[in-house]
């Protein structure tokens, strides 16, 4: 029988067949850990990750599980920051006894969990986190999302071709600051940077400072969609009148973009993103997701990375005798050749990074379309 349990305080969520004890018996469910932001501004992403993992787990278990063994996902709230994710990883490893953690979602979550996972030789496998620092986070750390190094490069290359002076609004998180730093290194013109705390909601003074600097464009570098919406509202109220560049978080915030489509269209908005190709696999999952949850699959690029990470893990676990042998899992990941993922044929390099890159997109008044370069 499938059960969903919410634990008090820890935002614990399990799906699959719940057991009180972890057993080495192949007849017992195999626990897989997961970390996602289930509270705060990032909860919109955590909700999607939880639902994707729940659906994937149900589908696997209904089709016979992992070599006849059910999978049980134990999800902890990383709150989109390193400290809470570190505590979540300690709980998953020390109490739940997992050998693999899927996540985090936010880069800060992954970076917070990585030292613990590496020290304990537990696989940490994120489908979303993109900070360049993850590249060197450890030998047991893998991801199916591109590094922000490529995102910063495509944005900076565009900026170098079109502007001499740019303003930047960057959130003080691991993800946003890593992207901002790489952009600053690649941009050859003058950069006027304003950084804000995740707790801030009034950006009028910062916007005024940037306007007074007479910047030719503004680079928006938020951590979450809700913060992006607040910034756009205040930019509009302040009469911002230069082109806008923006990161993947902003570019993928479809509901906010729909609310401000006239403003964004007038400004000539360009954003970075990585796009899942026209994938039958993704289309089928989107239909299954809608049927189960009575809503459209949001943040499809991120969902695709989560799906690919889950599928890669399950294929790998099916190959080895002991699904808790993390050294064998690691070695199988490194040896993987052309896994047929949503993003195409996937391979890991020597750092556990995947062969996906970012592209640029221009807003046409209704949606972002690929910008020919």
C-alpha cells in the first residue's frame, strides 16, 4: 500500500512503501533520499520536484520496482540554503541510512549537502543545481544540469556585443552570486552591481541607484520566480527604460512573464536557458503528470533534469548486485555512454558534469524564442 507521510518540523515526505527500519534484505524497499525547497520562496520548485519524484516512483513500483524491489523516496526540506540542506543530508544519511540523495534543487542546497555526502561516500545527484562550484564538489557528486559557467558566458558574450555599461541586480545566494561573478569576469565593459538579501522585498532604492548610473541595460539575477516578480513590478513602477538581460530562473518564470509581457517586450528582454528538445519522452510524462495532479507540469526544463537523473540512477542500480554500493554506482556513472535522456545522449565528464549547455532567447511579446547567434 502506498502512503504519504508528512513529518512534523522536518517537512518529511515519503512515498512508496513505508517501513520503520532499513533492511539489507532485497525484499525490503530501498530508501533513496531527496532534498528540495519545500518552504519559502523556493517552495514552488520543491513542490514540482516532489510531485515528479512521486510519480516516477509510483510508475516504477507499479511496473515491478527495482529488480522486484520497491523504491521508497524520503524527501527532506533543504529550504534553498546550505545550512538546512546540510542538516537534511545528515538526517538522510545518519538516520534514514540512504546511499543516494537526489538533489538538492537550489545550488546552495547541493553545495551544503556535498561535503557530507562526499565524506560519507554517498551519491549526491542533482537534476537542477548549476553553480560552477559543484564541478569540484567531490567524486560522489553528479548532476544532469549544465554549469552556470556556460550561462554566464552566453549572457556576457551578448552583452559585450551590444553594451558598454550594464547594471546588475543579483541575489545573495550561492547560485546567483556564482553566476554574477562569472558574468563580471567575462563582461568587458563597465558593470554596476547591486546585491540584495533574499529577505528583501523593496528594491526601489537599488533601482534608483542603477538608473542614476545611466546604465545601458540591466541584468536580473534572482534566485526564485517570486523575487523576480517583485523586481519587475518595481522596475515598471520606477519607469525603467533600458533593455533587460536575465538568468534562467527569470526566463523560466512563465506566469510572471505573462503578467509583465508588455513591459518585457518593450524593453527588448533577452534571457538564458537550456531547453529540452522536442522529446516524446517529456511529452508523455507531461500528459501523465497532468492526469495525476490535474495541472500542467511547471518548469519543464528543471523537471526534465530531475526525470533524467532519476532514470539514470534506476538504470544504474539495475546493473549492480548491491544498490547500496556507492563506489560501484559512481563508477557506473563515470562509465555511462550516451544515456538516452530528454536532453539527448548524456555523458558525464571527469567532474560529474553533464554535456548540456545554455542558449540565449529573446522575448517576442508572448514567449522566449531562440536567438540566432
